C-alpha cells in the first residue's frame, strides 16, 4: 500500500482553518474583546420565507407514504433543473435540462470535475485565486501554470501568446478580489480556449451580486462558450445555502473532446460516485427561482451590497486602494503602510479586533493585499468601519 504523496505537497492547513486557529488563540488570551469577523465568506441572513415554506412542505411529503421520495433522479429532480433552465433563459442562455446537474455545492464539483480529465493535462489558474482550484490539482499531481493578477490589470488576467494549458479556471465575480470580467474580456478567454481545444471551468458562485446590466453573469452569454466551457454555481451565496448545501453544474452537449461529449462523462461519474441532493433541499432550491423567491433573495443581496458600500466608502475616506464591492460581496484592498498581508491581519485583529483574510493565502500575487467580506451583520460592519477609521 502506498499513499498519494501529492497530498504532502499541500500546505499544512487550509487557509480558513489556519485563520480560525489564530483568532481562537487571540480570543483565549483576550476573552473580553468583541471580535468582528469580516473574513470567511459565510452568510449571516437566514433562509428566505419562500425557501423555508417549500422545505416544510417537502418534509411533510416525506412523512406520507403517498408522497415519500426515495432515491431521486440521477442528475437532480427535473423540477429543479427546469427551474434553472428558465433562470438561464432570463439571461438569454438556452439550456436543455439534461445539461444541468444538481450538486451539494460548487466547491465539491470544482474539485470532482477533474475526474473526467487526464492527469497529464496542464491547468491554468489566475493568481490570486480561491485555494480550492490550486489544492485539488496539487492532489492529483497536475502541472499548474499561473496567470498573474495585479493592480495594473485590475486583477483580471487575460491570455496572451505565452498562456499555455488545457484547462483554465475562471471566477467572475472573483473570489477573492471582487473583480468582474466584461463580455469582451471573457470573449478573449473563450477564443483562446476554442483555438487550443482547452476547457474553461467557470465559477459563477457570485453571479447574483452583479448589478451592472452590461456585465456577464454566465460564461454562456459569450459566443462560442458552449463549445469550450463548464459552469459551476452555488446557492450558498445566492440564497444563504451555506449550511443547506445545494448548487449546480452546467455541461453543454456541444462540449466535445476526443470525440466524446463531456456531459456523458460527467453523468457517468456522478451516477457512480454521487447519490444526489435530498428531495427536501431540492424543493427549497426550486423555490429560489420563483418570482417570490427571486424577490426575497434580491432583498438579501441588497443588504450585503449595502455592507460592501459602507466598506468601500470607508476605504475611500482612508485613501486605501481597493477593487470589488460594487458587483461583488468582496473588497480587495492594498495593505496600508507597506504592511504584509499577515502583518495587516495581526494589526487589525490586535488593534481593532477585526478579522479579515490575508491576501497571501490566495497566492503569491496576493501578498500585500487583504480581503474583506460583506457577509456580516450591518451593525457589526458599521462598528468595524468605525474601528478602522480610529486605528488607520
């Protein structure tokens, strides 16, 4: 027996686990301190009434022999996949329900999708980046080429003649930077992928935060994308499903490599390794896409964007460079006074009792930057911004 030694190449601790440990140690030493957490991107508002009502109804159905559900449809129940197709139609994107796969969230699918690709494929990943993209490829031993995000390109790297790879991860609105690609910029990536027969893995977990109607919320709004892209979306931030767990992955039938539709491969993988999301959760997810559900989650999104505006106003007042916050729940700021990411983390924690996320945890190009999350209580966010004004 031999272990997968690729795991030994990973950092000792997942970024957010390490942050939690540091905060816990500080809290033990200073139990009287009121710590405000603006770091990890967990939501704080409860599930909207439309979702709760639908889930209550589904629980009752599971308690009756006439309406009880056992194993569900392999890709997810048709009612939810059809609701998602209708949602995409509102974006001008036409999908067949067999192109939609229901999952327990985007994080697992973003890692598991690698099962259908050869281990010798080279992966292109932006830096800074959501750590899961990097770690899941290290686990499988794939070669990774990074494309650099920076202040100069507004943390929206684009392909050039030196960009080489078979699979590319894109996230827009971006985690951690909050930056959003334009249609023209995404077209450059799609054209690059089509020319090289590469595949784009597009993470749209934060698409519902996009307020500018000129910005894309799906890669499939870009001509040619159905021939080269897979889209992942989580309902965690869309509707507060971080603890409920549901998302979806879209693989168009037109996406074919080595004469094989990737949709077929993913279906085979999922039917072998995944038993689906519970009926109760899927009924709750379906309610998101009703007229009432969409109105209710929009109110929650505006609540979080209100937090982001408060943070943006504070950073502007303090003269601190940042991006994000307008079409994203994240703000990505340059650490003041030339502090490193972890120096600023410790400064905020010890002097302001505020927790954020060091940019260095998202890659080499994140050093010297810092992420703030708008997924907090508004009163706490307001208090945190007042503290920042006092210490900065």
